[in-house]
């Protein structure tokens, strides 16, 4: 089912290999002790009194895959923006690139000299065609200032062919899934004769097999002499793809390490300065009463014949690839989608929700996977985001009481250990981990019996994830029934009492973390 | 002392800075330019001119806070005014009694609210853009009004209605009292009621508000219904002030209400904005036109100056934000 996600016809992968072969001579010295392509020294950057970078040095060798690792806020993006000329570092910095020295870069110089960035949001135009997206910069810069669509199409086809990918260059980009858009962004970078490509979280929204294809492409780029700086939260692929790893913490350089011999837990320690010891938390909850009982639930083309139970105090993990129907199932339990058939019972009583308001009243809470646009109202205050779903609790004589609101918010902020400035600060000013804690508090304030957590660690730093799961464990211990949905198998493995594997809308496997190994479940999910 | 300033700041909010400064500037400039400016006469003229524009601005404010717009406000006001006029004429015209006036006013408010409910339902259920929906309503109401009145004035109302437009109670103009009551009602609605809370949330992110368990459709319908009802109150005041109803009355106010909202610090994309700064912005606009009048400028020039004022405030706000950002920007 997942074959050919990038539009690879079976033959085109050999295309990529041929391309790699042609440029192999350039690879010969990559990773050796030759002169670096890029060398930064004494980089300092201050934003309004906050030192974002402190005396950072950073080297990239020609044709290597170099990983830049660190938690959110550690200075990775600032460093990339200095290299690409968006920011100007403090005086005393030296930037050497491809044989020339600069005190700072400008965006135009950086592009002209072959430095390209693929930002996480890709910066593409969904309404425009694939060809336009790939070739517009090259074509528009030329005289006469008329658009030559044939040339554009040819440039796009050539760039995609270099990656060994076939896409219809005339289709609007929005017709393609995120994985193919990623490829389009890479193709655009290549049109500009890139020597150094930065990729910011390129795999964040890709499934495992799509990620594998992307990593193949990155290897191909590297083999052709293009240096790739890879920024990713997923440490497994960081180890798989890169030859060296530079770790930043709080704006300072921790060190540069060869990838060989590194482990995920060691990188996490370096990034956070803390040690983590993950253990399976699963327990049997068989004696507890059943809170949620789902039988034969179906919604055509989304999920089929799903039956499951969650007991008081139990954390049920659901994992599977994106598109497996996990979120649709959760939204159905939350009353925002209607099932075509099957039954949902809460504490033994069958329920029929006509909206999520009914579900919330019945004690179901749903933490959205999309915190930025569905989970929280980003421009509004921390306090308002926290009370929005339980406004009745802050009424006094029918009117909202600032006093009650403040004390309710203060209680939850304290209880969940959220670090905030003022309650009326916009929620967008908080880090991902703290935002997620507020989102959890918002639902706990509704006194739920069942809490559905859909991908609760998306956009949350490695260090803050453990804190979120500590809260989840505590909530379960207090008797809440929890459904934990994640496409990162280790998360459900270590934090759930039982794990269900969902694929193509069906539950295809059930595991007990105490008797199954992580590798077993990962093997089944990523097969 | 600092604590007091902080307290005043939190009560007034950041939206107050623009209109507050504009208010001081206008009072200062015209106070110096014309000795008659700081007088009871100025107060009187402002007090009588403020309510019509002010009530219509309140009607515009709620939809803007949800991220929408109500372009039908002036025609809703006049259709509501026609409703009242029709009830009065059916009950003896100039001889109609207070009971007929009461009945007519209630009907007028219901008609205004109905116009809002229809727009609200269309916006909430079809997700059509409020500009298009309210534009359709505006054109429909204008056509309907012109058809009903043949494009002319409807007049001949009982004398006791007059004071509602130009009478005074204990020295305070009656329309001003009506307006201030409405301002306070809107202030309480927006700061203390669930509906007000949800209005702001919808203005920032409708889907996230829906995911939080808020009946967003109900909120939108109520918001436009209240907007329509407020138009009707404006329509009743206009009827009393002009002693006539004409479908085109106050048409030029339509975009001025939008200007007053933005001058009062309301976010044009919704989600943020408070009633009191908008009130101050309205006072500034009226003071400005009265002041220009006093120094002998053509009254049409006042409108031009209003436009310049708004543009100036936008530029200042941009500069202020930019200045602030360079101090607080943090990198992730």
C-alpha cells in the first residue's frame, strides 16, 4: 500500500543509483580531514538581552550529512538564519564558506553561492503547479521578464529526474501529499546549484516508509557532493543518516561527535543535560470497571469494525501509521464525527453524541493532535484557553468572574507544573511542552472520565516529553481512563498498559508491553 | 504611584493607548486654536451627534470581533425605523399614543434582530464570507426600503417622540443617555458574559473554539442578532432626531463605523477589541469635526481629516509594535 509514495516507478530508483554513481568521485574524500566547506567561528547573537548563541563554532565538510541537534530554543534556527544571511551575528564572528571569508552573509549572497534551506513549512505555493514551484526563481530572474512555461517545465522535470522521482509537473502542488511536497522543495533547492542544503525537520510529517525514501534521496545528494545539514527530532534517523552530529544546548556548543558509536539516549543526554531511563509502565487493570466499551464501530473508508475497552485507571495505547484512521476514531468517540454503525458505551450506558458538547458533558475529553490550529487558540491568553471548555465553573451570578477564573487557572497551572509569566499572556508565548500542559489542564477542568490524547508530544521537546508522560501516569493512577494515540511506537510502548495496532482503519494487533518487546511492535507497525 | 499606573493600565488595556492619545491631542490642539472649543456648546453638539454614529458602531463591533463584518447596519436601522413608522401611522400618525410607540419599538427591534438572525444563520451554516452575506442583506434591505417608501421620506409622528432625538434630561441629552446605556450593556456583554467570551475566541480561531465544545453556530447567530437589534435602536433614535424615516439616512456612517472600531484598537481580523476604547475613539471623531467647524474649516473637510487620522494611527501603531518587538523578540 505504501509502495511508490514518491511516485517512484520500480525502475526509477535505479535512476537515482546511476546518478549517485556518476558523482562518486566527489564522494571519495567526504568525511575526511579536508578543508571544510563551511566554517563558523565565534558566533554570538543577542535578542533583546537574551543571548541566543554564545561563541558557537560550526563546520560542515563538502558532501557530508551533518546533523544539528538540540531542543527547541537551543539556537539551531538562529544559527541557520545566520548562515543564510537572515540575521547578522555580533561583531567578531568569522564565516568561511567555499574558500572565502565573510563577517556576515546576506540572503542574496547565500543563495548565489549555493546555500539553500528547506524550512519545515516548505515555503511552497500550494495553488501553483509543481513546475512553477520548482522553477519560478530561476525563470523569473531572467530577461525578458516573460514566463517561459516550457522552460519551466523542463527545469522542473530535470530537477525531479536528478532525484529519481516522477511527478506530474503540471498538477497544482496541493494535489500532492506532504511527502511529495517535500521532494518538490528539495528539487527547488537543487535548481539553484546547491552546495549546502539545510533541512529543517524534513521528516516531521512523514510516515516511516516515506522517511526511508527521503533518507535515500539525502544519501544521493551527499553522494553527488552536496553537503546536507539535517535538523530532526527523530534521533533514530539522525543516527542512520548523518556522519557527524553537532549538539547545541541553550545557545552554546556542547560538542561535535561522529555518528558512529553514538546512541539515541546519549544524544538526548547531550541535548538536555539530563539522563533518561525509560521503563515500561504497564500494569494490569483487569479488576477495574470498564469506562469505555466500543463494539463494531465503523465509518466507511475511515475505520471498520473497531471494538475496544478502556478501564478505570487504564492507559490504552493506539499506534499505527498516519492515515490508519486513528484520529477519525478519536473524533467519533468525541462526538465530532458520527459512526455509521456500532455502539459506544460509557460506564455501561450506550451513548449517542450529536456534537462534541454532548461528549464533553458525558465526560469525554479530546486533546487534538493539531495543537497550533485546533487544540489551542494561539493568540488568546493562557487563562482563557484553560477555562474555555469549563466556563460554567467560573460563573458567578450568571456572569464570568475574573476572581474565579484566576484562582481556577492558578490551581491548574500549579497542579500541572506549567511555567508561565502572566495568566493573560498569549498562549503562543509558551513552549510546546508548556502549551501542551495547558491543553491537558483545559480538559481536566471539565472533569472527564475518559481522556483521549492524540499525539500529545508533537512539537514538544525531548526533555519535556517525559514530564507530559509523568502527568499522564499520575492521571491514570487517579482513576482516569486514557487513550494514548501516537505514531511513535516507543511512546505507547513505554507509557500504555496495552497497545493496539491500527492499520487501514482496522485494529490488527493487540500487545501487552510486559510480554511483548518494542521491536515486535515496531516490526509490525513499520512493516 | 507606579502601582496605580499599572492598575490603570490593566483596567484600560493596551487598546486604550491610541484613542487615549488621540483624545488628548485633539483637546489640546483645538483648546489652543479656539477659545470656544472647551465649552458647553461643544459638549452639546458632540453629545447630540455622537449617539447615531455610536449606536451603529456598537452594531458593527460585535461582528468585527468574530472576524466578520455587518455591511447592512444602516439599512437595517432604517428598515427598523420604517417598522416603527408603519405602526405609528397605522395608529393615527401624529395622534398615535405611547402604547403604539412602545409596540412599534419592540417590533422594530425584532425586525432588526431578524435581519441579523438571517445573516447569522447563512454565515454559520454555509461558512460564506460575512462581507458577501451582509452585502446581500444590505442590497436587499435597501431595495425593499426604496420599494416601500418610493425612495422618499416617511414623516408625521406624534410630538412626544421628539425629546428622544433632541431632548435633555437633567441637562444630559436623551440620545446620549440611550447610547451610554448601550455602551455599558455591550461592555458587560463582552467582558462578563459567556457569549462575549466565546465571541472573542471565535474571532481568533473558530475551529479550535468548536473543538473546545462551544456551539459556534449559536454564538454567530446571536452575535448578528444582537448587531441587528442594536441597529434597530439606532434606527429609532434617527427617526426621533430627523422626525422622519428615509431608507438612505445615515448611509455615509457605514464605513465610518468600521473606522471608529479600528481607531478604538479593534483587531481587523477579530478576536481582540474593547468597547470603552471604541467609545473614546467615537468621541475623538466628533470632537475633531466640531473643532474643525469652530476654527472655520469646511465641514466636509472633517471627513477627510478622519481618514488621515486613521491612517496616522495605523502608522503609529505599526511603529510602536516594531519598536516593542525589537526588544522582546526571542528566538526559538
